[in-house]
C-alpha cells in the first residue's frame, strides 16, 4: 500500500524549532525595558519606602520607621540618615551600634547632637520603664521633628529634648544647617548654610543632675573635647560613666592639644577602647588613638574586655 502524503508529520516551523531562543529574547527585552523604566522614573526610589510604610509630609519631610517598628520624622534627603532609614529602616553606624550595646535599662543617657532622634528613639525603647534620656539638638527645624518623633513613640516621659548647642562655654556659637543641604546629581551634597545658635555646657544645663549620667554620647567630630571639658560634674561625679565619641584627630587638633586632653582623661582613671565591630571593643593607648586619625571611641573607667 502506498504511503499517503497526508500520513506524514508536518515539518516543525521556525517558531517551534526555536522556542527557547525566542522566549530568551522576549524575557531579556522585558528586563532591559524594565531597567530603563526604573532608571528613568526612579520607580524603586518611590516604591521601597512606600512598601515600608513611609508617610510623606510635603516635598521635604517623611515619617519612616526604625527597624520597621518605631516611627521617626526625618528630612527625606538628609545626608546622615535619610536614604538608610527610608530604604532599610536602619543605619550603618559603629557609633550607634556601640551605643545600643552599652545602654542598660536603668541608664541615664545624654546625647549631644541628637539630630532627628535615631539614637534617642532606639535607646529610649530600652529605657522605657526605668531609664532617662536627655537629647540636645541645636537646629530648630530638626528639634521640632525630634519632639514629634518622641510623641509618636510615646516616650515623652523617657526622652527629654532641649534645643541648644552643647560646648565648653555658655554663650553663642555657629553650626552647619543640615536642612539647607541638597543632594547633587553627581553624588554628594551642597555646602550647608551656617546658622547662629545659643550654646551651653552639660554641667550648666543639667546642674545637680549631671552626676547621674551613666552614658554620654558625642557624635560631633572635632568638638568632643570642648563638650567633655564642659561636663566635669557629669564625668567626674559618675563612677561608671561611659563616653562614646566620634573621634577626629584632625578636626580636634585645630582647637586643642588632643594628646594633652587624652592624658587628662587617663590621669582621671579613664581607659580607651576603639569600636572595631559590633560588640568588639579593643583597648588602645593614646599614641594609637592619635595615629588612627578617626575612630569611634569608648572612654570609661570600667573594663570592657
């Protein structure tokens, strides 16, 4: 019996033969188109903060969260905490890590330069039942945000904010206005405006309460020693005080003899530790501190090893 033409299987067409290739091309094109769209319209920039529950307050300010639970009001493009908090809910800072690890529930904490309140809110939750937190911030706009964040977290009986700069003297001083800083297209930020504010010392502002401070946070590189010198009651009156500072030898050397300032602390029985990583406190001597140039230091009479 002769084979029929119609009994033969039709030869596979081009699309049937090249399904995998065609689908690969289609998927690659879609990915490229999506990438272009994201870059052009900044889709990710808008979506991620919203998914984290961000609430916009006009063009410049937003309410985001710390670790996806504690609300905080910040400037959207703040150069210090803006993008980190908005996108990840946390900040990568050895200073904050050290503060978090050394803060105990019954501590009396004092922070100079509280900014928008990341440390204040984070540590304030640890101190909610038996501790106290004094937060000093000199910028009026930032201070207003800080007060609102304290209220949002129901910490008004724990955190006590003051709108004044802390230094080694009582009077007036000039500070950079972080609110005036704008992001540049090529990266970085514009030079901030300078604003004039009132300043005081820790001993003056806390008076008889100064000696009750057990944890002092100074995240203002270059001003650590004037602030420390204005806190003699706090530092010498509290046996177990711990001081965490963002040390900057070059910035501090322009206004004081760094080695002499460190020697005075050593003579008063203080030891120095450098923060290398979370919960890693390495003992250092004065020459090594100076040679490092910049470091997060813990200054304390207690043994952290």
